[in-house]
C-alpha cells in the first residue's frame, strides 16, 4: 500500500518557496500497474523518489507497506569506484542475503545484464547503457511487490529493451510497477491506471483512455 | 520478499557498508594496514629525534619518549582520522543512497567505526612491538580506564564527524579549514608534552581543550603513577555528549539537502 498524507514538497529559492506538491493526499490502488504522466518539471521523478524513500516531503507523510524497489532509471544506485560485481554484492547484502543466496543472485545478474568481463570492472568505466543493464539486472534478481521505473525502457538497445519487458511480464503474478514514461503508447498498453501530474495537483484515472484525454488537454493548455 | 525487522535491516546495511569501506581502504594493493602503521611510527620517530636534542634523559617520568609520544599520537589519531574521514564519507557513497535502507548516517558511522578499529589494531601492534623493543612494561596498567577514554573519545569524534560530513557535501571549501585546524590541535593536545611540564600559568588555557584531557587520561590508564592531575574524564564526557547530539541534530537538519547535491 502506498498512501500520501497531506504531502507538500518545496524547494527554497531566492524568491521564496517553489512548491512541487502542495497538500497532496491520495492512496495508490494495489495490485495494478500505474503509469505516471506529466509535463517536464511536474514532479514525476520527485514523486517516485519520495515513494522510494530516498527523498523526503517537507510536510506530511508517505506510508508504505510491502517491499518497494529503488527508483530504476534515475541517477544513483551504483558507486563508480566499485566493480559491477561489488555493487551487486552490496545490494545483495543490504537485502540480507546469505552467501548461497548471494551467489545465486550474482549468477542471475551476470547472466541477465550480459556484462561479461565488464562485470569485474569499475562501474565508472561503463557506458550508460551498461550501467542501466546492471541496475535493471540487479532489481530483477529480487522480487519486489512494487517496482519504481523511470523511463527505464527507453535505455538500452531494442533487444535488451524487449528482454526487460519480458522479465517484467514474468513477474506479473507477484509484482506490480509504477512507471514514469513519456511514451504514452507504452503506458496505455502496460498500465491499468494513469496518474497525471499537473501544477502540483494529481489526478488518478482507472480508465486509461479517459486519463489520456485529460493529459492531452493538459498538454494543449501548456502550449 | 521476506519480512525483516528494523534491527536485521540495520545490521545488514552496516555489514554491507563495512565491507565496502574495507575494500576501498585495503583493496587495491593490500598496503592499507602498512600505511596505517607507518604514519604513527613516523610521528613517533620524528618527535623522539627532536626531543632527544631538546631534553636530557630521553624520558618523561621514566617513560621512554617513543612510548610516551606513541600513546599521545594514537589518542589524537582516533580523533583526527574520524573527524577528517567524515568529510568524504557521504560523497564517497552518494550512489548507494538510492537504496531506501541506506542512509548517509550509516555511512558516517561505519567509516568512523572502521577508523577506530584500524587505530586500535595499530595500538595493539605497537604496544606489542614496544614491549619487545624497549625494556619497558608497555601493557596498560588500567585497561578499563583506557577503554572508557576511547569510548568517550569515539562518541566525541563521531559527533563531530556528523558535522564535518555535512560540511564536506554542502561547503567543500570550508572542509579545507577542518584539515587546517588539525595542525594547531596537534600542538595543543599534549601529544609531546605532559601537562605538568608546562608552566602553571598556561594550564587554565590549555585545559579548555578536551583532547588534552583525553590524551592525559589515556596515559594515566597506561602508565602507573602518571601525574595526570588537572585533567579528568568527566570533562571530556561533558564535551562529548553535547557535541554528539549537536552533531545528530545538525545532520538531521541537513539530511535532505545532503542528498540533493
């Protein structure tokens, strides 16, 4: 369950507080895939980070039950001086694996990410595609209740993109995701609900067509 | 995913960060411990050489120079390594805070703990070496007092590390200042002089410095009949506790800003 309670988020600027969200309260429905739409700067990533627990609201609370992945596709998640293997080991450790589980997990990650020899090289020597392959591989090695995904499918070549979608599909029975994307077609295909952010307000649509219609109006108004 | 309680999660994070820090410290050429040993030894050698010209006898109160300086240096290093090590502890792990259970606080605590552990190891090793090299009882005569001093010194240093870690992220230029402040502190903390060897008039001023109390009390725990008059643990503790909580408050106030930059 993900529930926002009177959440406000702002950034201090010389001209005063710049609000991203103001007194936001809503609960995200369980057991469905949620697509998040919004114009640039509408706070999609901020919302994702706050749900992920790596950013905090200035006011209000976010209550979360169940396991939630780290935000995929955003910056962070790897430490450049560590090798891909060390990064994977680190994640495995913070989720409490014992050595057998870790070995199993590392096998899967190496296999999935297709990094080969690069797996034992520092992540700072990776291309951005390799880095996201590693991170996506790590996250797929675990079974989270909810995956937070920020434009992940836009990264990597077509073949890997297909593979990632396939992996997500296979988790359908145990996992759901919240996905930020500008690719409206993807969202319509994959998601049962649409969350649309506009000027610090949030609207949730259980009918994706209706949501899309609303989003188009938002885009028109901001032209 | 199986349910874990808070303590299990915290322990897993500490362990993961500890191994991560250990690898960067000792990973590449496995020379880390050698360097950690070398630094205090160089300090001891330089001070001993210098003081053998300045002072007759080669000892303070029957304690040979190298051992006398050694205890002071190691006490000061606990403070210095933790406080200056704190400066980079957040930036060096920035990528790992994307995981919700890993917080900057964990990284600061783990790094401070590792620094302490290294110095304790060096301490044991040098004590053993000193006993073998000098014809002198180097084993501490009051180990409990030493333990107490080290624990309080650790709390004091960790409190400051919370502050320096935030400064390291938000005001990198000011972080240089912290390194610069270490030098005068080195001279004022009684590393190469016992308080009683200083003119009485200056005691009032020197005794403001809590590190002097730590160094002198550590010696009092190490050597029997060491005249540590005027210094006491309580004074160190009365610094350590407020500094620790002030550090925590300062960190909490900045915990979001630290992650944004």
